[in-house]
């Protein structure tokens, strides 16, 4: 009679343990080194906010994307690639004045996000170029983009599509950020 009760109690305890919140991993310490815990990786400091794009007219072959990338880590990171199901390719471009003329060029070596700093991608400066969009972006939609950083790895971001002539989000708009749980 005690065996079924014991088995049921053991099974209940195992099920509760399996459903419990996961514990943070513990750092391994080499007995020959300092016993202090290792610092958190610097790449945990990358955050993306205010991600937005503009609506596009029918037949448009490119679109722009804008956001703020913050690096709260203790080492520089680099945005090395991007992709989106909404376009054939996504690149980072820079607008700058050369000999009195504004020129746009792709950043083939990626975009450095300095440690403890931020980079704002905005009209007239650094920005994303969505090349050959699958269909024109429509105001009110969200464009999913995967950003890949040299140290921080992948970040999934939803870009809010604003109106055709938008120059920046109004208060409360463009607040799309990284997808939770990705």
C-alpha cells in the first residue's frame, strides 16, 4: 500500500520540478583561478528601439528602415548582416556629403555600435535599404527583420510602417522593438 503512494508522490515531485522556472546557469570556476564569478558577456547589452519604415508607392523597388541601436556592453559590436522575408535583401547604407554632393553608399564592413554608446539610423544618415521588396510596405503593417551582430548574435525586430511621407515617428509611434522570446 505504501508503494503506490510513494510512486505517486515521486511522480508529482518530478512533474513539479519539470514545470518550475529554469535556474540561471552557474559559472564554472577553475580551482587554479580566481573564484569570482565571470562578468556578464558584453553582447547582452545590445538593444534596438524606435524601429520604423515608410509606406511605399506601388511598384517601388526599394524601401528605407530606421531605428536606434544601443550597446550597453563593455566592448564594441558590429551589425554584420540583415535579412527580412519582406525583401530580397536588406543592407545598411550611409548618406554623407562628398564635394558638396550627398552620396549614398552601402556599408560593406557592417556598422560599428560602440561600447556604451548608440547609433541612430535615420533619414539623411545611416539607414537600412530593403532591396526588391516582395510587396510595397503598407502603413500600419510591421516588417520583420533579423539583425545579426558580430558578438550579440541575432535580434528579431518588427519595424512599424508609418505613412508615405513620414520623416520620423510621432510620440508613441515607431516604438517597435525586439520581439520578446526570439
